[in-house]
């Protein structure tokens, strides 16, 4: 019996190794095949003009009970530093039966709330956090060049823009912090181009955290209306990073990026990407793990997390990717190529918190 048991264990180990090997080699192709919606895009009408007037259309806002953005790890407290934070959550809709999530999709909304706990919570000492629900594009929209994917992203952005207008209406005077991740960061780049760049509102922006989405220094920055953050105490600027463990394979990101056109109409191919080092708050450079004031390590059920300092280094290299060394064991959602995309904020949670506090102080000082 013992020998049979050992055979079973050996077989299971072999299967796990084989599955991991296959995932590393064919992971992207598998995702494209099984995660891209196989249905036609469904056009949908605009939301009612007052859709974002009530709390039910927001995952987080100051008067919302059980606000996930108010979560903090032990030893930290949420507060109101006087700013207004507009946070656009990343993709949480993983189904393939539609190109856009329904606003009442319980699974997508629950996953979005988890993201807010680990991401938007980094801003809850600087000010009041507002995070809208929106008809986000499906995960598969980022795995294809089909026109349906672009239509899905346009629909999602319309909701975000409408929520932003409602956010501004009730925050006419506060300093503004803009932040997003992944799909949320993509929508943020469009929001910056259409609603902020070249407008009086730009003077109220403390900083824009365009995290988990590539921004070309050569073809994108000028259109976004904010310069790259180069100093830790700089206000009115833009930050961006994309985290990879080593050895890294960023071909999925870089190849897609190189096949696109920048906001100024020129090809992005070969251009450098904005890489803010979240441990220093500067453009580029390197910092050891000892400079990291706190990484979030989630519990197995994701209900909470502990904050541990000194575990994750950061250095910008190449065309603008953020390298974090071997990479910590923060959960099972590391993507192919050692891509720590899901953990872009939580790897540096305490330092993002410190960064926004410095930039808010600099904004007020100027």
C-alpha cells in the first residue's frame, strides 16, 4: 500500500510539472483560445444621465457601507487627507459569453472588490476613494485584435467617463488623484487625453497612477497632458510600471505594444516605456528589497493580507519593465513570462501609500 501511495504521489508531481511546463510554453495561446469571447459584440445604450448619482453604481465612495477601499493591513489606518481619488479597477470579468460585463454580475463585482482592497486601499489615507462599477470589457478583449474587442473597450470607457463627470460634480475643489490598473489604466489614459490634458482641471491633478499598462515616452506622454514623474516630491505628473519576476519573458506585452500606434499617430515600435520605480518614486533606477516598506501577502481565502517589509526589490531595465528579482510567493496568479501584473500595486503597497502622501504634500506646497 505504501509503495502504491508513493507511485500516486510521483504521478501527481509529474502531472503538476508537465502542466507547469505546458503553461509556460503554450500559456498565452491557451488563454487566447479559451478566454476570448466566441460571440458577436452586443451594442448597448448609454446609461441614464443620473446613473452615477446613487451609491449603488459605485464599488467605493465615501458614503458606501462596507467600502472595500477602506481596508488596511494591521498597523495602518484609513483617513481623509483632503484629496479626492478616482480609481478605475482592472478587469474582473473572466467569462466568455459576452464582450462586456453586466453591471450586476456578482462574480465580476466580487472580484473587483478584492482588487480594490489590494490596490485602491493604498490611497485611502490621502483622500476619499471613488471607484465606479462599469461595463468592463471581458478579459479576452486583450487577447485579440478583433474589432469586437475595440467596441467592448469603447463601451466600457463611456461608463468610466460618465462616472468621472459625476465624481467631479461632487468634488469641485479637492485636489484630484487619478489611478487605475490594467484595463482601468487603459481607460485612464483616454480620460487624461479627453478630459484633463490642456484643460483647467489639469491644475488640480496631484498625480496619475497609470499602473499595469504601457505608456510610450515618445508617442504617448505629450498627449496625456502630464509629464513623467522623475522625482519623489514632484506633483502634477504621471507614474507607470509593469512588474516582472526573473527570468522574465515580456514578449506578450512588448510584441503587442510594438504593433500599435501611439497617441500622436506614430508607431510605438522600439520606443521606451515609462518606468517609475515605486520604491524611490523616481524615473528608472534600482532599489534593494530593504527599501520596500511593505508588500501585501494575501491569506489563502483572500479575505485579508499581512504587510511585510524588505521582501521585494525593484529596478527599471531595458525599454521600461520593472524587475523584481526572483519574485515572492504572493499567490497563484502570476501570468506567463513571470509577469506579476496582478500584483503591481500590492508588491509595493506601503511605498505607493508613502508616494502619494509626498506628492499631495508637494501639491499643497506649490
